[in-house]
């Protein structure tokens, strides 16, 4: 049994589609095909089909376009609400930092956030460049300042690695700035305590974030092995959050000062030795004349223990008859800047009277102001007693010569002067008030025979 195959064809004249489909007929309950076939004929209008296809396509495109527009509106709204809002915030922040006012001049007509944002960033870049240049200028000025001071300056980071050294530090340590860059501070900056090297414990300088400034005198061993006497100061650099971000070491070469101090110490020791061993009283007073130091001999002369010089006035020890004269002379010497040189007496607590020759000169400061007085007291008691005994003996001799009618004369070979006793005037018959005591007159009053015989 042969079945017909389906057929489809198009009639171009009528613009219709035709189709023939064979139909199988079931004759019994066992589904047995027979030769009695039926034909199912179908006819379609192609224009109607095209119209339906175009209509469906247009509806699909319109729906897609509507979805596209809605999507674009949603994106625009999202951009406006989120991105544009943030851009305006950035622009506002940029304008708040703006100092030169270029943004308004660069802005175009209308409100264009992107343009404003671009020009704002341009202005911020310009300001950053200006600030960077200003920072470089400040660094140069700081470098000039650091190089112009007489102290050595070394800066480190938080780990103690050297980041900067000024010219004085380079000269004193013997390390160049390039060599020392990044090295540990202890490698370049060797501190000595006598002959033992002492490490710088930077951790001890920062205690709980509180600056602990250390200042001490020590020695610096430079790269060449030379030792310098220095005084240094180590200060932590604190950041904005109060954390230690580095350290600054400032040190001063005090070698010359140490030499001067050693020389002064030696001079003071010599002075002390002299004052202790001297048989002359020595004293030192302030600018007002108050005693601040006396040696043992001076204490013995004025009868004031050295421990009491600040509490007991030397003025009270002067002899009542000499006190006013001495004080007037001291005041005159102080006012006129003259040296003091007087002979006067001291009275001890037991009534002993001591004659002294006092000398005092002023000690001037660098501006020629009087800062103190230094003086000496020489005990001339025995000399005064000898002079008094001599005067008394001379007086007794004159009285004896007068009683014996013996005349005498004296000639001073230093001053080339002559003295006659009253008996000489009596013997030669001359008035004492009208006769000059000279060698020539004395010889002239001698008898001619005596002069020829060279008796005189």
C-alpha cells in the first residue's frame, strides 16, 4: 500500500499558499491501514501572514524601545542622585580649598559638574605644586639656618637611622652626609664617658609617648679617632598623633671651654695654695664691699673666723680712731676707681691692737664694670712698734744732746736733704726760722781754719 506524500506550493499570481496532506483512515480496531486515502487541502493568504509578522515585529520593537528608554531614564536618575551629588560635594570641597579664584573664571556657561570637577582638580594640582615649591623653599631656608649655627645637628627616623646632618655635624664627626645617610646613630655618633663608649638608648628617651629630653656632657669620638669634649641634647620628634617619629641630636663642641675651665681650675688651685701659704692676709669682696673670702692670715688679723665672714661685718673690727678715715678712703676708691692704700688698726675681742697696711684693687668685668675687689692686709705691728721706739730714742737722744750742749745733724742721701738740731742753730748763732738747712750753709758757717784743715 502506497501513501501520498504532503505537498506545499505557492501561487505567485494569487499570493496564496496551498498544501495537500494525506489522511490515513483506520478501518478496524486493530489500526490497519487501507488504500482508501483521504486528502486534506489547505489554503493560506500570504499578505495576511506578512501583515501579522510585521505587526508582531513592530510591537516587539516598540516594547524594546520603551524598555530602553526606561532603562536610560533610570540610569540618568541614578547618575543624578548618586554620582552627580558626589561630584558636587567634591567640587564644593575643592572650592573651599581654593585660594586664588581661578575656578569661576574657568567655569563654562551652565551647570556642568564634570567641567567644574575637572577644573577643580586642575586648581588643586596647581595648589599642590605651589605648596610643594613652598615646601622646597622652606627646606632650603632650614638647611641654610642649620648650616649657619655653630652647633652640630643630626636628625634620625623612628628607628634611629640618620636622615640629615648639617655641615657642623659633618665636620665634627668626620662622616659625610652621603656616607651617614641611613646608618644607625651609634655608628656615626660615638659618645664616650671618659674612655668607655656609651650607647645611646633611644628607647629610654620615649616613655609612653612623653618626650624625655636628655642633656649631658660627654666626649665624641670622630671617624678619625680624635676626641672632642661636647655637650649634647637629644630630643624626640613628636607627630600629630603624639607618637615619636624621629629624634634630633644637637651637640656643641666645648673643647675650648674645657681647656679654659681646666686652666681656671689650675689657677684657682694656685691661688688657693698661695693664700693658704701666704704670710699676708688676702681677701675677696663683692662689688658692695662685703667679704666673700678671706685666707687664714686675714682671719687672724681682723679677728673674724672664715666661717663668719658672711655674718660678721669687718667694719666693726676697725679701731675707733681709724674707722671713719678708712671707710671714707674705701668709698673714695670705689667711686673714683682708684686703688686703696692705707695704714690703720684693728681691735681684737681681747683688746689687742694690730697695725696693718691695707691695699685693695677692683676686679673689672668684660664691660669694665666692677664685679669684685681683691686686697691684702700686711701686719706691720712690729714695724710700728719699732718706729715708735725709734722716735722715742731719737727724742731722748735730742734731749741728752741739748743738756750736754752737743749739736747734731742728719743727711738723707736718698732725698738729698739735711736736718739740723736746735743746738746747731744755737752754736752757729743763727735763727732757725730764717736759716735754710743745707750742706752749703753748714760749710759756710764753719770757721775758715777748720775748712782749710779739712776738719769737716
